[in-house]
C-alpha cells in the first residue's frame, strides 16, 4: 500500500492549480457578482486536456480515471474556483457515456465533452428526490423515437448545456412494482422541452432549472445502455459525482485554510504576537486541518476503488463516506477560517464568506448527509432499513 503521490499525479496537481490560480477566486467571485459564467477558466481547463483526463485515449482523452479527474476538481477549488459543473458534465455524463454508450455515442460526445461542451444531468423530480424508484417522467418507445413526458427539478446549468442526460421511466418491474429506468440524451433545444429558472440564495455561477417535457421526441439511438437497466447504470455515474463533490469540498477547505492561516500569521493584536500563536485561534484551525486530511484520504480511496475495484458495494460505500467526510470537513474549515478573521471573515476583500453557499449545498447534494448515514447504517453495519 503506497501513500506517497506519484510524480504524474503531483505534476497534474501543480499544472491544474497553476492554470486555475491564474484566474483565482476574485475572478470566480466577480463572475458570480456579474451573473456571468467562468467560461475562460473552463476553456483553459479543457484546452490543457484536464476535462478529458479520465476519458479513453481513442476519443481524445488522457486514458486515466476518476482519481485523476478528482485531482482536477480539487485543485481548481483549492485555487478558489469550485466548479460544480465538474460533478456533472465530465464526472457523470462523460463517465457513463464512456462506460455504457454505443461506439457512435462515444465518438459523437466524448471528444466534445472533453473539449469543454457541457452536458447536464436530470434525475431529480418534485416528487422523487432521493427516491429514484418514484421517478414519473416517462419515455415511451414509438418506432424510431422515444416520447418523453414529465418534469425534473433542480437541474444545473441547463442554460449552458448542449444536451441533457435524462433518467426516465420506461416500464414497471412486475415482481417488485418498482420503476424500470432508462437514460436518454436529449438536446436542450428539442421541441417540447422548456425550462424555468429556480432562484436560489447561493453565490455560484451555475443556475438551477425546472424542466418540462411535453411529448419530446428523442431518437431511439440516444438511449444510453439497455432499456430498463438505467438504475444500475446511474449509480456508476452517481459514485463519481459523490467523489467529485468531495474533491470540491477538499479544495475549498484547503483554500479557506490558506487564507485563514496567512491572516493568523500576520495579524497582531496583543503585545505584538501574531494571533495564530494563541491556542484559541490555532486549535480550531488545526482540528479543521486534521478533518480535511482525513477526508482527502477517504476521497482518494473512493476514487481508486471506482477506477480499479470490481466490488461495486465497496466503491459505493467509499464514495458516500468520502462525500460525507469532505462536506463536513469543508464546513468546519470555513467556520474556523471565518472565526479566525473575525469581522474580516465577512468582508468581500478576503473572499471566504461567499463560499459558504457552495459548502452548505454540498452537505445536501448530490446526496444528503442523512441519506449517506442511512446507506452506511444498512449497507455497512447491517442495521434494519428505516425507509
């Protein structure tokens, strides 16, 4: 078991951080304040091949895995630029297309996604949040097309995406009564598809939308994987989403601690001693650092298992644990950092309080901390299911 990072991974970290820090948190925050998108940063990451690092070489990728993509997400966030888009377009959509897409689908979409084209992911519905078995958006086969009807909610960056990977119900399992799910790639400009902006109080460039499908016709060759086998396929994308969410939290934790510790080394209030010399300041930061490094280790293990292990249960367990640990650690890092800066912790100048929204969001999504605890209680500890 090796705990030192390879030269290749160290170089990747340094390269991504250098690109992202060339933009920095002020750029990211200004995009948010102006209602703009960090398109220049996204394009720079794509230009250097970082958004395709996990994709097959045959389709323009780097031939690596989610472990390497998680480095990209963490380092961008550590530079003050947490890109939620990385959870979805490269981590869910590109990963699922690489694993389950037809050769035509892979040839059409993977080079585009690796070059910066965005694909959204639609699974959540108003009456089917964490319970995917209650999905009611239907896709009915009609000759060479599927007809899609229903709605989705809290779907990110639809305004920027070329297409949406939509989870639909295509049948019912007669033995269990549960929905049989299927995945379809739907163009965002497809006739019958409309969207409504959902206002949210989070300082992020990514907008949230409710989608309405009114007899949207989707070519049958846009089906990803096997009809009715979508739930199994989806979880091979949701685990990378959890890992990338953890990576962003880890990066944000690193960023805010770097701001706080720099401040604590310089700020002098009593007898000319830096405030970082006082245990009331130092210990909360040290605790946050310990929790952060534990979360980073769990995230790396989860990414490795996703890429290399055939034990899907172990990979899912690790992905959920990583997401939980990293979201909690990031929240503690941010809280300790704001407290260290005192009133300045709320000042725009220091650029940490505006990250509260993304950190708080990642305790809810892409899976809530309560559902992670349910998963660990039942799958890892063998306790009775409560829902």
